[in-house]
């Protein structure tokens, strides 16, 4: 009883801190939600009959160099906010995001992480991946809407209901398009018409794009031109596999004077992507031979990690997608397997390390540590699956316990 009371107090403190974070963003509205500020003014330009993809016109409106990178149809969503002045729109958008976050965390808790999740789950949600949820709120990106749509789709994936699954995935992909790859989960769904739903969804999304091209061809071409020029960030702001390779080769060039062609760098990235997909595909086939009630969850969470590892532009706030998959597999390992985590933490060092040759490694590790964590979580899933193949009898009991062990209350 005492432990439960302490847990409730801890959860209450976390909630108060979350409320403070929201209040902080309200108070300093001139500093935050810069993405929403750009999108609001892009919608105003659109309402005035101007091209919102014109970087100079948008910069004149907002005072910064951000550009609108979503399909033209999405401008109608942001036009709703232009019905009021910016400060009011800012507050409305922030409240909407706050509601989406609360709904998303409750969905995670009830449908994905388990009903017995304690205070540790909420702590993990708030702080995981460099506080990805707060990073999303601070940036004012549409990412939280995308996340909510995706996780609603994932729920219907686990329920083997392809129609609502496809609808929510299409909604989630309507802004940034890349989440469309999650339609591939249909291949693992136990439904005779899954191929029909897959191709039907792809055709529906293609029509979504073609209609925009037919109605506003100039704006659509401007959108495509801008979308191909988005890999301008790096480091902690965009910790992707492609960009860590670029930065590693830049550091190598500075250290040795040897310039590695960009074509080789891109080729190496494709090799890594192919290796991730092939190894993960083998793991999924191995998982098919095991009898576990959590098979669908494991495939789903593995897909989320694969998506993050191969995405050429993994933004810091996009790591919200990895919170539940990471919590799920960490919970699986329990205290008996926490030694590797402690070991890795112990060998971390500050950037100003004195050992020769290690400075580059630690610089990259700290700069891209959300990506390092994503690779670690992916490896844990593969480890669990391949070990289960070697010991199938014992694995049935072990793998069925995935997600059931909970962190003790603080």
C-alpha cells in the first residue's frame, strides 16, 4: 500500500512537471513553436493567392529561413488557424498538441505497454530520446498528429482490421509521406484481402498527390523541389544514419585530408539500409516459427525501429515513435540483462577525452546518441529472436513475457 501511494505521488509530480512544461511554452510564445509560426504564415500567403513555397516571401513574413515542406492540400489545415491572430492560434495549436500527447500516452499505456505500467512508464515517456515529446512541443511540428494517427493505425494492425489500419496510416502520411511505408505491415496481417488493401491504399495515396498536381501544378512542383532539399540539418537535431555517415567522413577529411566522394558515402548508406532490412527480415521470419501472443507487437515495434534507422532525415522529435518499442524491450530484459547498459554507460566519456584516436568516436556518439540508442534497441529485438531460435523450448516462456515485467515503483 505504501509503495502504491509513493507511486501515485511520483506520477502526480510528473504530471505537475508536464503542466509546467506546457505553461513554459505558453509564456515564451515568441521563442517556440517556430515550425507552426512558419506554417501559419505559409497558410496566410496561400489565402492571399501567393506561393507559400516561395522561400523569400515566407522569410519576409516569418523572419527566418524555414520553408513549407508539405503537400499543398495540407495548407487547408493550417488555414483554419489563420482565422484568428497568431498569438491566439499559437495557444490553440499548443493546446491541441497537449491533448494529442495525453491521448497518445493513454493509448500506449492501454494498448501497447500494458495496463500494469507504473510510474516508470510515464517517466520514460517524458524523458526518453532526449525528451522527444517536449522537443516536438517546442518545435510546434505536425509530428504529434502524425504519431497519433500512426499509433491508432498500429492498434488496428494488432486487431487485424486492415481498413481502419490503412485509413489511419494514410492520414498519418498525408503531411510527410514517408510513414506510408508502414503499409508494409499488411504483409504480416492475418487477412485474406491484405494485398488488395495494400495496393488500394497505394493507389489512393497516389490519387491524393495527382489531384494536387492537377489543381495547383506550380505549387506542387515547388513542393517537390523543396522536399528534395531537406537534408540540411545534422547532429542532435537530425540524428539519422545518413547524416552520421556524412559527418564521420567530414571529420575523417579534416583529420587526414582524404576526401571521400559523396557517391561512395551514399552507396555505403544504401548498403547499411539493405543490411538492416535483410537482417530484420530474417528475424521476422524466425519469429513466425515461434508461438507467442506478442508476435504482432514485436513485429510492429521492430518495424518502428527499422523505419528510424533507415530514414534519411530522422528529426529529433520524430524519436517519439521509438518510445514504446524501446520501453517494451527494456522491460523484457529486466535486471538480469541490465549489465550491458551499465557497461556502456560506464565507458561513456566527456568530449575532451585524452586518449588519442577516441575523440572522434565520442564526439559522434554524443552528437548522435538518439540514433545509437535506436540501433541498440533494434539489436535487442534481433538478439531476443535469434536466441529464441537456438532454444525454442525455453524461448516460448521467455518471449511470452515480453512487456509483462514492469519496473518497480520508485
